[in-house]
C-alpha cells in the first residue's frame, strides 16, 4: 500500500488538475457510472464528537474509496486537530487496497475545484472582483479556484474576526503566487458584496452574513460553509433574487444545507425552485449563465465521489513519479 502525506500530495496535485478531474467526475456521475451511497455518521457522545464514513466507486477509473473523517471539537485543548481524515483507495479489478492518503488538503482542494466548475458556468465571463467572506482554511482553495477560471484583479477579504482576514492578506503571495491585482481587508461584508462580481462564502455562520439586497446584478455566489441544517450563510432574499440556484447534489443539500432547509421549512422558498445539480451543468443538460444581469448561486455540501476522483488522480501521479511510502499491511 502506498501512503501519501499532505506535503507529498501538494507536490503532485494543483487546482488546475482538480478542476479538470471534478468536471470529468461530475459528467461520469451524470451518466450513471459512479456509485456514491449516502454517508454513515457515528456519534461519540462522551466526546461530543462524530466519525463520518463516505464510500464511493467508479468502475471507469477501476477504483473505489472510503473517506473517513473524525470531528472532535475538544481536541484543541490537547493540542490535536479538530478534524482529521484519511482516504483508503482500492482497486476494483482485484480488491487490493492500493493507497492511504491524507484527506485534509484533498478535501479543501476538491471543494474549491467544485466552486471553480460552478464559477466557470455561472459567473460572468468578464468577472474581475471577488469577495472572500470567511478567511479560514477552506477560503484559500476557493479563491484559487475562482482565479483559475476568471481573470480577477481585485479581492476583498472579510472575516468576523479581522485578525484572521489580515493573516490571510499577509499570506496572499503563498496562496496566489502569480496574482498581481489589489487586495483589501474590509470591515463590512455588505460593502465587499456590493463591490464584487463573485462572492465566496466559507463560514460557520448560523445567520446570514450579508444582505441579499447588497448583491449587484450579475453577481455569482459560491456557498461552501454553513454545512448543517441549523446553519445559514445566505438569506432568503439572495435565493429569491437568484435566477439560477445550483447544488452539488440535491440529495445532499436537502439533508444538510440550512441555507435551503430553513427557508423551505418556513415556506419562504422551496427546493423545487432549484435550477438543478452541478452534474447537469457539467454535462450541459441545463443552462449556465444566460445574461450579464443574472444573479446565480452555487451551494456545495460535498459527496464521496469527489474525494474518490481526486484520490485516484493523485495515486496515478504518485506511482508515475515514485512519490510516497510503500508499506506492507
């Protein structure tokens, strides 16, 4: 079995690769070539923790995977990470377990890549500015993905605690080594939204972080935070103003996305108003942006086959380049 660390994966796999692989996986899923059953969640009450098991299989790639993620909120008190994850990759030709990969970076990268695919189809072609609302770890790959598919020249950073936004600002050369445009830290999320063609949201907000009224015509929003039914990053006005609301998976957002669940339960908005899934955009069976005036919204909660697509691609690259550690199990 090949073991690959986060550091090794970063030398092998970049955002451009991930966007291409996610789009191919989305099309394959649309064609019924991927098995991706609902994940299993095990609660660990004594630690207020949980363990998530996410299986998937793609016979066209001759690979299957199980991603295992543990979330232990009390870990930082002991100097440990709250979230830890691995991906076990198996060969569907003979059942051999071929690799174990660190899942943290791959999860961030594939999530960013999905927003990159959505932005490719839903943002204005000449979009130049992006608001980054929430400057945590997930925000880096979200920004990289947007800059991969659009020529961005102005970035606005907002975080509830300004210090984190300033830290993000100070790491811009690391996050986007080739970026030559302007970067500003702002105190008001609505100010950032008003000035941006694209809005990236990656927060743990339980209440909307900006007003839908602040959106300018032609804005595209990527929402990848607020991943529980009681969490909400965007308000119902944003949903009502958006002519196209797209989900990574409709099944997933119905179970997990408070952005949709809360207004649906109140009767203010309904799931049948969704434009469709990202799979359909990638397969060109539904339309993307049709005018520069449309407001569009993409919501992602994740699915196991996204991790499988990324892990399989990394494994192939690692084998070709002789990277990783072979172990007997």
